[in-house]
């Protein structure tokens, strides 16, 4: 069995190879490739999204390959047509958006993915950006460390931030990430509200039937939904207007959930006290974006799922899937079984 380990500068090729050797031993022939992400931003390649590298480079690398493990390689219809030996693609991320699954299915190529690999990292990052936003940590750091000002006005009542204890925090979505955030919020002593019509069983906090009710009652709202036709544009001007004056919005989920112009309007008017963002409708954020001139906004460049532990977990998950394939066992996370 010839395997291609197509890593990048986050899920390193060396991590993929080590995980495969740990799982399979020394028998398989493992070829290696390294894609340019995140040194170069991912983007759309032909018909697939969030991919890194080129079709031509992948076609060359896939010569004689039966199995490919990757995070970002573009598996377009053209690439798949040029790889007749390929039988399995394992993508080390929460969904194989960089794979044309329909074309793969037509060619008998199974496509697997790695759900939950970054749930802990993203939940922790959500809490971190929430605290940074609520307590204005980036602004005060900038003032002291960069501008060398000891500004006492940050201690004034009007400029002080919020505590989480006894604050109502509303979670939109209660999957692997949202449920972890709920546990941490409860530990802080926050009053947790949850809106997720698909969440089953017991939850931490109070289940709220409608999004409008959650927005109306929450001082802090954090988004944890997937992007679907139902959730695209979920939070717009009307929804932001339902939030109490002086409240805070956090989005470490996906950019298309939120109308960013409406968010800027809400911050410019003072209706929202602040917002914390790790994801954006367009990435990288274009140079002329309003976001760069909007007050009380904490932004990071889509780092929520970036921890060293995630890279190791991702490599182990995909290697385990290849192990199941090699032994003829049922695949655990297959999009097209």
C-alpha cells in the first residue's frame, strides 16, 4: 500500500508519518509532501474550498498512491480523475471541505475526516477571547506595552469590563465545542443559556427554545453553530438589536453566521459594548474593512483551533482510520461509506 502524507506547516508531514508508522509499522510505502498553508492563506481551488497547493502538484504527488492523508490538499474532480489508484482520502479536520466528495464517490474513493480534533482548543480559545473582550485586555496592553501610558481611566466605572460570575451567557449551538464552553462558564459562576434545536439529552444551563429569547436575555452571546443554509446570516441587524444595551458578542465559530456590517453598526452606535472575533466572512480580512476602524473590537486571525495538541490529535485520528482501512474494518468517520 502506497500512502501520501500531504502535511502543511500546522499538521506537519512528520507528525502524519510518525502517526502512520505507529499505527501500521514500517511496511507501507509512505511518500511525503508539504503544502504551503498557513504560510500562504488557504482558498478556493477549482470547485473545492479552504484548500492549499495546486492541482498539478497533487496530481504529480498522487502517482501510484492508494491512500492520502492530508489537511488541506485540493481533491478536485480533475485531481481525482488523474489518480486512478486512489481508494481512500483521510482529511485531518472537522469536515472534508477541500474534497469534491461527489466526484470521489463516483470514482469509488472513500472520504474520511477527523471530527472533534480541535474541540478543546477552540473551546479554550473562545473563553480566552471572551475574557480578553470583557476585560479589555488587548486595549490595556497596547496602552501600556506599546504606547508606554499608565492610563488610570481604564479603572473608571465607565471603562471597566464585565465579570462572568452572575452574568448571563447565551450559547448558540451545543456541540462538541459549545458544551465544553458551557462547562467552563458554569465553573465561572455564569448563568448559562443554550439554544440548539438539535442538542439531545441533558445540558449544562437552561435550554431556551428560540434564538430571540436567548438574545434578549443574554449579556454575553457566543456562537457555536455550523454553517448551513439554515444558519447562514443567523445574526444580523435585527438579532443584534434584540441584545441588551451594553452586551458582548463572541464568534469563534464561522464567519458566515454573522453580518459584520450590522455588527460594526452596533459597536459604532454603542449598542454593543464590545465584540470578540476569530472568524470572518472573508479571510484574510481585506485591507479596507470597517472592522479595522470599529471601536471595542478584539480580533484574531482564525486561531481558535490552533494548538500543538490539535496537530498531534489530527495525525493520530487519520492514522487510526488508515489502520482500519488496512485491516478491512469499518471506517469510523466516512462521508461516503
